[in-house]
């Protein structure tokens, strides 16, 4: 939900107003005397209702990261592999990671101008569970003489292109 905090604040304000309007007297069948509600109690009740609404609405935006998939084990997951040796091939990574699940794709990143490997790559595995198993087992292990770093891939950051970089105003 895009405006969940605004919704929570409005709910908090409404609940505080309702309590404030009814603070003079509370009549209940088990009470024979009027009860005055103080400002502190009103704030605690209103805050409690706001927190409850926040917890109920808190999961509305969960699972929006397309790279991570969901944690049910069914969705594909992307893994970052860093500190790769220069002679590491796609088939080296595929055979290493396939011991933990089905590898959907392997992409070793290369320099655009020289075509030489940049020392990192990405692996897409078929399930979240397989990705977690591979990360736990392979992080800080040695592959072709290099200690590799294996983590869950983060969302891609948008960069400015060369034309935009040079033409700043």
C-alpha cells in the first residue's frame, strides 16, 4: 500500500478523537460510577490502534523485489559471485553451483571496451532454497585459486549514460 503511514496516522487521529469525545463518562453494567479517561490513556490506546493497523498493513508491500523472488522456494533467485579468477568460464560456475540446484543462467560480466572479465558475475537458480544453499556453501570458498564472495544479488541501480554525464547543466 503506497500511503500506509498516512492511513495509520489518520486511523490514530480518528481513534484519539473518538476516545476524547467519550472521555467524560463511561457507563457499563458492571460499574456504578463515572470513569474519566486521561490524556495518557487516550494516547496509549490510539497508539496501540495505530501500531495494530501498521502490523496489519505492513505485509502489503512485501515481496516486491524482483531479484529476490519469494521465499516459498518456487521462484528463481539471482546470486552475485565476486572475486572471480580471470580464467573462470560460465561452465565452471554452472558446474560449481549445479551441485545445489538447477542453474537457469550464468553471466560473467565483461568490460565493454576490452572484453576482458571484470571479476564478477551473476547466477540465476531455479529456486530460493537452492540459492540459499549455494550461498551458504560457496561463500568464501576457493574457485580456480581465488576466494570467491557469494551473496544474494541486489536490485540494479540506474546509472546515467555517457551523454547525460557529459552534458550536466
